[in-house]
C-alpha cells in the first residue's frame, strides 16, 4: 500500500508487480484527527477493496495515512508490515522525541518491519521493538542500461573525472565535495555537479571563491543518468543523511567506484572500503580529498576498483533473490511463524 502512484523525480523502470497494489492518493488520505481517533472510513473502504493475507505499508510513519491504514488493517484482521528507510540522524531534541513517539505508535500495531537495508531493519528493532520480526529489501531498478556499456578510460595525465549526481539541498552536503576538489587541485581532479536545487547559486559562488575545478551541469533527465555516470571515473556522494541512495547502486553497475559518506545507507550495504569504493565520515573534506587524490594518482588501483564495482553489485543486488527472501518473510508473517532475518 502506497501513498502515491508515482514519484515525480524518478522512474526506476521496475517491472509491474504481481502483487496487488493500493494507492491512498488522492481519495483515501487521512488527517491526524481521523487517524488517531480511528475514524477513517475512506481508508477502511480502501483496505476492504484489497483483501490480502498480509499488507505492506510503504510510506513514511510521519504520514497520518500510514497510521490510518495500519489501524484499519488491524480492525480487518490483516497483518501489517511497515516498509521504510532509517530516519534522519540529523533530527535532534524535541523533533527526534516526537518522531520516535510517532514511529513507536505505528510499530506497536505492526506484525513486522522491512528495512531498505539490513542495518535499517536492525535499527527499527533495536530502537523500538526487539521482538519485532524483520527482514530487508532494497529499492530495485533495472540496471541493464547501466551495465551494458563499458566506460571510456581517461587519457594519460588527465585529472580524475568525478561526478556528484542528485539534488542540491543541504543534506547532500555538496559543499564538502567542492572543498575536497579544491584541496585535491585542478591537476588531479575535475568535478561535475549534475543536478539542481535551491543551493545551486550558493554552491556556484563557493566554487568560485575556492577556485575549485568544478563545473555545474544542471538538471539531468533520468534517462540520461547512465550516460552521465559513464562519462566519469568515480561518483562522490558525501550526504549527511541518505535513507538509501540509488546513485550508489547505479554507479557501481557502470563500474564507477563510489566515494561516499557513511551516512549513505546503500553505501554501508554495498561498498567494501578500498575495493569498490571509499567510505568517509560525513563532512570529512580531507577524507574525500585523499580518496580523490589516491585514485587520480594510481590508475591501476582505479581500474581494479572499477572492475570490482561491477562484479560486486552484480553479485549482491539481485531482484529475484531479494524478492524471494521478502516473499518468504511475508508468508511467515501471514501464517504467524515469523522470525528475524
């Protein structure tokens, strides 16, 4: 069960599901009043229209519709499984307290949780319900167009071609990569910022002040993402928080090693430090610069990591295997014989 039928910014080319899918938007959304009081007849009609042995609620626990759905599923004796990302570690103080209270309320009524990564599933158990049955299922997309073509090698003596791919918003911490590129220097690195967002002008001014070897490409259509990655040697993703980070998976499929913050959950799941990528602490400008400089100065290492990037994601990111594991977990939830992944 989803809140919306489409996410405007991305279309991952997933095959149509054989499971029945329900969308709350726009006719069955709930407000907090109805969700808390259990008075959500439109949501109840939506649940009744999709009888199931088990239902996955795939939306943020901060959305009142999620609470209404879980309540209606409970009333109609359908086990609910929550599917979600790890919340932002940037939340502090009262905001975190409220967030955690809202999450705890929802998870008390669920029969299981599925995290985007293994760590995400463990986080929900440890923080809210150690007894909560859990499994994990990453976001999946067809990587065929990313893996089908081979990247061209940079000419001898050319700088390392690095790219940032994503929205220019504060949590992406693009400024960290700009400062790192400036430290590495134009003779070693060229950085392309492929994306747009509210921070673009400020980041352009920062790049100018730093005299960083950076170019701003602007918005990239989703269909052009494979080509952009194949034009570069490495992806840089220094986010302060990323609940998954699909660009990591996409880059690895093209053979581009990834320099990523440890707060990017897909990087924690799929990167092996200095084998197919480099993990750094969030905000570690010098760590990003050292990784850039090392790969720029050792093309044999870069080639080895590129090949390992392709092999590692082909082995670890398998829609059929992940789907089979999820289906097995859901069958156990439906039958009452659940356990942890």
